[in-house]
């Protein structure tokens, strides 16, 4: 399974968030560390250990 994420470099830090969970940002000193932190966040968000998690979804309108 793959998940999309948004990321950018801000000076010497890499910042990002999972596209599905835009409210939950993380950072890392390298792009690889950012990816590790994104995986940690994903497991926390999907492990039913947190409440009031906001997500992004699509709604079909006609």
C-alpha cells in the first residue's frame, strides 16, 4: 500500500504531512528522517489510539 504525502525543504529541515491527514505535520533533518516520521504518524493515526482525527475525502456532486 502506498500513501501520498506533501513535503518541502525549509532551510535545513524537511517538513511534510500525509495527504489524507493534512492537519498532522512532521519534520526531519533529512528527507529520509521525514519519511520515517510520516510512517510513525500514519501508524498512530490509523491505530485507533487517537480521537478526533480529521481526514480529507472526496465527495461526488452532480
